[in-house]
């Protein structure tokens, strides 16, 4: 029981929710990729912001962060933009940075010529500009730099310097134990050593009413005039006593912004009223504010001990964040009887409007609140548990059958309300000043989150998963006979339906449709639906405010349609706040008109208010922040941003970075570009601040980019002309060389052709001559063939003659031998005549005579055979040669025997001996060998 009481007390009243704060942009160190601490802030004429960071000079142009490391790798403690220079000071070093043609900053040292004047371990903690002088202040001395003569004056106080200050009419500094000094003629002049000054560390000095306003570390503000010091009381004095103030600045409207070491920041009006006390639990990233700076757009930059914050003090938006989760997601809100009610997923809460009171929980409403509706002085609450009537901080449960989505008045019957429930619709009735549940509408049981009723009691209901229904109520508002479901338009995610200017509209991802009262059909409104084509659809929820404006949300804008003063045509207006920043529940977006110009928009962690009358945008200039080129797969190189420029053909990958120095949390800058020479139309609007063009062909180009903040375009169109040079092989010189080469080639080709045709002609003549020669040779060969044939015929004829002659000799010798043999038989009888005949026969069959005759005939038929055989086988005897000749004629041993006048057996012996002399192999025949010679 005690736990429940404690929980109820927490819900009924809780602190920290009462103040609506300006938007805060948070930049963590991993966002800007530099050190945690930021000691001093400044802004140049381009409205780029610079921070003296632990790791160097940090630059933010509204789109990109750039870090320039300190010249000696030490902490940069101070930074000041003066003209086109950014002066910085760090450990034993100070100088300035100047932007080069490529858009990058380059450092130039001023202290390098003062090395003998700089004390050991000295750091530059503050930089001030006054007339032509730049003041560099350390804890030990002050360097006065004359920008006209580039000369220095140095002030050496007797004791340590607390801080130097600039007012409208002078430069001051405080030293410990001595007092407050003013710099005159390059030296310090004591103007007060009052005990108040001696006992308090001065954080800043401001001009006020001809005197000075002294702001101290712990004791707030003191007026100093004519040597008299008096306390200036503010509403924050009690808090300041417990806060160590480290930094401060007077704002453009005369207010004061104070940064503390552990208690966040205080913003105090020039009258001393505490406007804001913003700490870490109210949105700051850190409670330690090392530096404070107001920029040209009246944004308050805070250099924290861990990160950077930017507070949009001049923004038309005020946010209310619930970091504890007690309030929850805001689904609906209403201003009723000077109380602001917000319905959330945790219940219903309220507080006095425009007060710093805490939100209070209305008991009995724990749970999901869907809608709030005011009718005839009564506040109705549509709840997950049904319907409640709210009176101040009390609730009365009048309907509990199911959850209630929304309420609508019944046309012509002010004492009746039609409410949409989880299961159909029902009627609430006012009797004797008391509202109560009357009846449920029979015949329709679908969830009725969005519905509208016409004068003829015709009801239209949008169901996200079923589509659009239409049905007719009876006169008693008790039932419907039937209902129709529309096929077109179809169902859609986050679809909704509402009545605007007497017409019913249905919206989903395919567009916005209007009900034709005659045909009862929904017709697409092309002019209204263009919004979803121009910007991505997120939700079709439509909301109508008290000023007859039709509101809805898309990805990048909050949109509303309104009627023109001189025309009934709907005018499309946009608030350039993207859904990613509004942090609303898709399909449950809600916007409530609190006053004529102020609207409350619910988010998942609270709400924010928007004053559309103050929704004005400054005219910004868009500028090129950097241009980089690179060869394929090589590192980027920065090019001059002034142009025009010429780039090598290999450097045809170009990246343009551009920016609009706008630092509003809820307003995004958009960009549109065109590359003349490559593109004919402007690109679509995009929030991306860079564009890359790859592999551009050679030619002349002009890149143009323009910006847009809300409905207002940038003051200028940034342009950059450049040329992609032709590759060396396409330059005029190369073309001239190509022409010379072509002429030379043409000459040599012509000459080569002439030589070729000449060679071909000679070759043709040569071939013709060769053909003639071949023909002559063929003729000669034919003649030789004929001659050879004749010779062969002669040879064969002679061989035949030789063979015939040899056979004739053989036969003759054989015949003579037989005669001789016969005669020998008779000679035995002693006949002398017969012996004479035998002698004659022997002479006629003499081998030598026969051989000589044969030899002559054989040489005539087969020339040089015997010489060749003798050359091959020198050991052969004439008899052997004779045998070879006979064998050459392929004569048998029997035929050779008579020629040699020996027996056949003797011929065989001779053949055997001849083989041996010729040293023939066993398998080689003697006749075959002789015939092969």
C-alpha cells in the first residue's frame, strides 16, 4: 500500500517538466572527430563557426566538420575571427589561420619572432580585437599586436592575470590581489582595487549606462560607475551562489548567458529575470560550459567539457522533453479553460498554460489516452478504458464497454455526440447537464478510429485493414440496416478520413481523395496528391485545426493546406521539419492549435510547440566549401574553389562540397544542382551537401548549386566553371603530330604500294619466265624421256642382240664341241686331216675370242658396268668380271658353262668364290647384287 501511495504522488506531481525550452543541437566528440573540450568559440564572415579544441582548430560550416591540428600539437585555448583571419593561441604559440584558394586554412605564426619574450610554460587563454589591435592574453602577460604595422607591445603586470575583457569603449583585465585595470596607450592603468573586485574573480565585463556591469564567478552581478560598486540583483542569484560561473556573453537582445562548471547554463534577461536554466537533465550534453558564443542568427553555442551544443534561442519551436518516461508518448492535446491537457500512453496530465508549473496527473486516467474533445464547455477524453469527462483535475468514467477513439457532434443535435469505439460506434447524450452513455449503433461492429457523419446522418468510417465503409443511420440513431465497403480507394497503411470545409477527404499512400456528394464516390485530388509524389509518404493522417487548416505529415515536412484570402483555391504550405526530428508515432501524429499561431505537436518523449507566425527564415548565402579531384583509385586532391580551373583528363572524378551555414535543429537546408555541359535540368532537392561526378568526358562545364530553407531560396546561386582537358593524345599538338605522321605514313604506304606492285610485276614476269622455263624443261624432259625411251629401247634391243649373239655363240660352241667330240672319236683311228679339223674347231671355240666378242657387245649395251664392279670389288680377276657380266645377263650356270668352256659344276664353284670375294652376306643373292649395280 505505501508503494502505491508513493507512485500516485509521483504521478500526481513531478518536477522538471514545466519549462518548454528552445531546441538544442547536440554534437558529441565522435560526431566532429576531435577532442572533448572546447575552450573558445568564434564565427567568421561566412558564418562558419570555429572552436578552440583540445586537438586543434575545429571548423563547422553547417554541413561538415573539419579539424586543423594545432601548429605544435598542443591544446588550442583561444580563437577569434577578425576579418579574413582566425587568430588562435595555444601553448607558447599564437598566430592566425587564413583560407587558401583550395578552401583550406593555413597557419601563420606571429609568435615565432617573439620567442625570447614568451615565458616558459605560457599559454594564450584569450584573444580580443579592438580597433586595429589584436590582444593575446596569457596568465602572465598581454601581447598587443598592431595589424597595420605588424608590431607588438607587451604588458607585464606585477601579478597573475585572471582574464582580459572587452567593452564598448575599452580593454580591461583583472590581476589577482591588485584589482581591475584598463589598457591605455599600451599600458595597464588601475581603475579600481575595491574589496569586491579583490575578493571576487571577474568572469566578464559589460557596458551599462555609461559604466560597467561586473559579472563574477559566484556572486552574480555588480554595477560599477564612478568608482562605486553596487549589487545588481537577479532572479538567479541564489542559484549562482552555488554555481561556479566559468564563461559568459551578453546576447544581442541585452540578455546574459552564463556558463557554469557544474550547473549548466543560465539565461538572464537584461531586467534580471531568469529566462532559462538549462542543465544536463533538461537537454544539455554536459553541465560544464567552458565557452559561450552567440552567432549571427542568435543561436547560442556552448563549448562543453565533453561536446558541443547549439541552442536555437530564436527558433519558433519550443520543446518539452520527458527524459524520465513518466509523461510518455503524447497522442493528443487540448487547451481547455486555460489549462493545457496532454493525453499520453501513461494517462492524462495537465498544467496551467504559459506557466512554469509542473504537469499533474489526473487520477483515474492511468492508461492509453487517444483523444481529447471539447463540446459546450465539457472536456471528453477518449481512453483505452472508454470515455471520461474531465473537470479540472478530476475524471468521471461515463462509458466502459470498450476503448474510445474519437468524438463527433451529431448534426442538428447539440446534446448528442457520436463516438468511435473499438467495436463500432455509440451515442452519448446530455440530459439535465449530465453526459451519459445512451446506446450502441447496432449493425456495425468494426473499429471506428476515423469516421465522419453528414447532415443526412450518413456515416463514413476508415478502417486501416478493411478500407472505407458507408452506412445510413436511422432517425433514432440506434442502428443501421446495412453498410457498403468501397473497393476504390482501397485500404492503406496509416490511412485516415476527416471532414474539411464541408467535404470528406480520405488519405492513404496512393493520394488524397475527396467524396463526391452526388455520386457518393471518392475522387482523387491530383493537386493535393502531388504532395506525396514530391515527398515520401509516411502517414495519411489528416487533421483540421480551428483556423480551417488541413494538416498532415510527410517524410521531410509538416504540411498544411489553407484557403487564400483572395481565392478559394487551396494553398500548400510547408514547415521544413522532417519526421526524423519530430519523433512522432507514425499513424498517430497529432497537432493541436493552442492559439491563433501556436501549435502543439506530440512526440514519443514529450511535445514541442510551433509558432507559425515566427516561422521566418533568414536569407543565407550558399558557398562552395571544397572541391576535390582524383584519379581513379587514388587519393583526393583539393582544388581551388575560386575557379575557373583546368583539370587533367585523368582527374575527371570531381566532388563538390557546398553548404548553407544554418544551425537550426528542426530546419534542414536543401540543395539543388545542375552541371551545365552534362545535364539539362536541375536535380531534385536533397539534404546531401556533396555531389560526385565520375569519369567526366573532356569539355567545358559550369557547376551550379542553390539552397533552400523552408520555402525561401538562398540569396545566390554558387557556380564554378571548369574544364576537363583533353587527354594528351587528343590535344591540338597531338593532332598536328598525327597529321604529320599520317602524311609520312601515306608517303611510305604509297611508296610501299609502288614497291609492292613493282615487285609483283617483276614477280609476275619472273613467274611467267619460270613458267616458260618450266614448259621448256617439260619439253626437254619430254624429249629426254623420248630419248631415254629410245635409249632404253636401243638398250633392250642391244641386250636382245647381245643375248641372241651370246646364245648364238653358245650354240655354235656347243655345235663345234659336238663335232669336235665326234671327230675325236674318229681321230683315234689316226686320221691326220681330222686332227687338223679339230684344231680349227678349237680355234673357233677359243674362250678368248668368244669373250672379246662378248665384251665388246656387253660394253656397248651396258656401259661402264665392268668398271663399276671393279671399283666396288678391286680383288676381282678378269675371269670373275666375265662371270659377273654373264650373271648380269641373268644367264644360268648351265648357259655360262659353254661360254667358259667348263663344266656346270665348275661354274657353281666360280660363283661361290665370287660371293666370297664380294663379301656378300648369307641372305644376299649374288645375282641380285650384280643386278643392283
